C-alpha cells in the first residue's frame, strides 16, 4: 500500500515539475542564428499574413480559369392574371451557356497567375527584410554580451585600484587627490556596467520582438562575432543580386502581365457566343424547340483600341523603365555594400595587426605597474 502511494506521489510530482518548467529548447538551451531565423519565419504575424494573402491570390487564379456558369430561363406568357403560371397559354423553358472566344479564359488565368507570382515576390521581400532584422538583433545581442564582460573586468580593476589607492593614502604615499581620482574611475566603471546590462535587456527585447515572442521572455543565444571574411567579387555579386532580388523579379512579372493584358484587349475585338436551347409550349399545340445564338458585334472598335490596348501598352513601357531603374539601383546598392565591406575588412586587419598589439603591450605594462602598486 505504501509503495503504491509512493508511486502516485512520484508521478504527480514529476508531472507538476514538467508543467512548471520552461519548454525544452526555449529557455533551457541557447538558440543559434539559424534557429532564430526559423522561429521568426514561422511565427512572425506579418509573414503569416502575407502567406494567407498569397494563398488567396492562388484561389483567384483558380477562379480566373473557371468556366462561366450556365443559365436556366423560365418564361410564362399570356397569363390571365399576374403570377398565374398555371393559366399561362405559352411557356418557354430553356438553358443557355456563354461560350467564350477560344483563348480568352486561358489568357485570363495566365494573368491571374502572374499576379499571384508578383505577390509571391512581395512575400520574399518581407522574408528577406525579416531575416535581416533577426541577424541584426542577434549580433547586436552578442556584441552587448561581450561588452558586459569587458565592463565587468574594468570594474574589477577599478575597484582594486581604488582599494590600493586607499591603502597608499593611509600609509602617506599618495595624496587625497589620487584617492578621489580612483573613486571617480570606479564609479564610472560601475555606471558603464549598468549601461551595458540595460543594453542587453533592450537587445533581448528587440530579438524577442522579431521572433514574435513576448519581449520579457527569457532568451539565450550562442554564436560568435568574429568570422572569416569571405572572398567577394563585385561583378558576381551584382549579377547575382539582379537575378535573385524579388523586386526586380516582380517588375519583370508585372511587365509580362501587362503584355497578357494587351493580348486580352485585342481579343476584345472577337465576340463571345451565347448559345441557348429552350422548349416552347403553346396551349393546344404540340411542343416545339427553340435554339438561340447571341454575340456582340465590335462596331465601336476604336473604343478598345484607345482604352484597354493603349492602357496596357503604356503600362508595358512604364514597367520596362521601372525594371531598368531597379537594376541600376540594386547595382549601386551592391557596389556600396561591397566597398563598405572591404573598408571594414581593412579596418579590422589594421586593428588586429597594429592597434591591438600596441594596446596589449600597454595593458601588460600597466598591469605590471598595477601589481607592483605603482601609480
């Protein structure tokens, strides 16, 4: 009986402990950059909204390919009174179907598909922007974490320096001014640490925001700020950007859609056919069948030429120039980023080879003097 009670107690305790613990992989394990990007792309509300809108555009494509619905007509003539259908001496019961000119429905579907692909480019642009925000927030948090380590080390040295200054003042080796200077440096180091800790909180809140999480939710990350610099070729980068940038793809898709709109406008000269079949019954007479055909005559053809065709042609020329402008803009953007990257690489190499070595030597000599209590 006691063993049974013990098993129940262990089960309840384990279940309660599991419920109050944070979800596995959420706070207990640090997140890598790739994991942060995956979480953002999955949970970000804006991405989800755009995905739903893209699915809606795909549904509109299916609607564009749909056939026109048939129509059933009922006609009761010669009624002795209004709505006296039984007293009608002549009845028509028929069905009609609109038959679009060959190619019109397919062309309409292709236009809708181009629009859907254009919206997909918008989705890709939003994703790229989100990935950029995640990377920016991720590395900013890494930087602030590194900064805290240095401020803590600086505070430790400043505190020790203050204590030694007090000891030397009490022994009469230094003046009161040296103690005040050491106290000011210690206070400054402590304030720098507080500022660095606040910056970490802000960086975590920002990263949680782009991950669509509560800004106060605990988060840990793992990564490194220093990475090997890749080999960059400006011509290849520009070529790759022009091929892959979603906004350029969208501009080209829009131009292709307008060409289809112009072809659709030209099809406006060619009429659709409406075919109907009805059964005709006259009281006292045998039933007969009626067949009807109806189509439009493009008598006022210049209206289409000056309207839809002219609009589509103007849009094609506009999109052609816009695509060209985007290519030039992207090329300039890539070139600026390329030169900035090269400049940053040169600065890093200069600091690592020249400045850091001298700074480390000065730091080493200062530490020797510090340990020997020399001021």
